[in-house]
C-alpha cells in the first residue's frame, strides 16, 4: 500500500511539473510573438514606396533590395488583388525578378498580370517579356514562340506585335549568330546602295 501511495504521489508530482513547464512555454511563446503586420492599404503602399526609394538611390541593383521590393509588391497584390495598382506592382516584381535572374518567377508574375487583369494595358508587354525571357534567358524557344504568337494574335495593332514578329524571325539565335545575320544584312544593303549610286 505504501508503494502504491508513493507511486501515486510521484505520478502527481511529475504531472504537475510537466503542466507548469507547458504553461511557462506557452506564456513565453505568447510574449515573443511578433506583433501583427499592418496590412492596411496606406501601410503597404508606404512599404512599397520606401523600398522603391531605396532602389532608386542605389547605384546598382542588389538581390537583397530587389527581393525586398518584390515582397512589398506581392504583399500589396495579395491584400488588394482587384486594385489596378496590383497589376503594376506584379509587373514591376516581374521586372525585378528578371533582373536578378529569377526567370521562372518572372514568367509567373507576368502571367499573373495577364490572367488577373486581362484588360490591363500591361498585358501585351507581359506577353512580349515572357517570350523574351523564355528565349534569351531560359533558352525555351517553344514557349517563347507561343507567347510571341499569342501577342500577335490578341494584339495585332500593338507596336509590340511588330517587335514580336521580328523576334520570331530570329528566335533561338545566339548573340553571335544574330551579329553575323545583321552583318550580312548590312553588306546586302551596302551593295544595293552602291548599285543605285552608279
């Protein structure tokens, strides 16, 4: 009987220590949690403007500041998905992603503008930039061709449509190959020019 009482006493002592430890841990966790982030429109815009100011004053684009800006843009777009500023911020985030060699992310951001804001004036440029990134940075000519053709079909009168047609003409060529092609075209022009002068 004494053993039973001793075991029961030990059990209750251990349980009360565990209980107190858990209570102290939960109290410590609740006091160390970061305060809730202000997701009001003015606060998010202030964050965007602050990081944009930092980008403008920096002589070079560093990945850290670019990623801060991308995060600020995405936070705004997340909390205000229907705001027209969100389209511009997603577009800017795509540009910064391209500039910092985050190519798949850039493609996704440009696609988000096209999908979420199909009537926005930035959509033709998003399609063109997707084609450009796919071709020049990711060397994916199939997807580049798809984006350029989509731009040409949907926006035939846009000035970027003309550039997309030209890009399709030289799709997949390296910088050296392009240089040789333009050099040959220049020689042909010069021959034609000399014939007309004679």
